[in-house]
C-alpha cells in the first residue's frame, strides 16, 4: 500500500506513506511516512489516505523529525520505546540519531 503527495505546480513528489505486512508477525503491519520539510502540514492527510486494515501497526521515527512524530500521534500511534544513537543520519556516519518506536492498536 502506498500514497504519494505531489506538488501540482511542479509534479514533484513531496511526501510518501507506505505500509505492508511484517515479515515475521502476520497480525502486524509496518508503516512509514515522510514529507519534505516544507510539506509536513499535509502529513496527517497523507497518512489518513492510506488504508490500514488490521489491529496492529508499527512505525519508527528519529529524533530529527518531530513533525513525523506529530503525524503519527495524530493517526493514533503511541510511542512505545526507543534506542539511543541507533541510526546514522549521513553517509559518513558522523552523527547517529536516537529512534523511537510507535504502535497503533485497535
């Protein structure tokens, strides 16, 4: 499943939301949503356009994107834990970001 946010003036893709099944847990889905920094105001609407059937969905955010956290929270996700200095944010691996796990249950 996926949806994209397209800027009509240019045709550029400025946001995306994708979801699918978890490879190990058949009753759980994985979700990711991202927008260009200037387009996070549309993130909640973008995520809402994505059909998320089932009872349990997981997502991850990093500490450099509070806008993503706000979109996940607005969609009913709850922060469930995290890990410090877990993901490199650049190709040179000069800075590691903290990550936060999110879950939505119905």
